[in-house]
């Protein structure tokens, strides 16, 4: 069981070493994804409020 946790920990340490090389790209990616989902949610809310008016 310890081997699983140590290998998982090594994987996360390896991925965190890649983050400085990527710069702000992960930040912009998260911003784009969250903005997209937010706009989708707003459009669904607008459709829902129109359906309630009828």
C-alpha cells in the first residue's frame, strides 16, 4: 500500500516541476474554462426564466 502512495507522490512532484516551464498557460486555461462554463450557466438560467414566463 505504501508503494502506491509513494508512487503517487512522486508523480505529483514530477508534475509540479513542469509548472514553472508552462508559465501562465495553466492560469489562462483555467480562466477560459471557468468563463465558458459560467456563460453556459447564464444561458441556461435565461432559458429557464423564459420557460417560467409562459
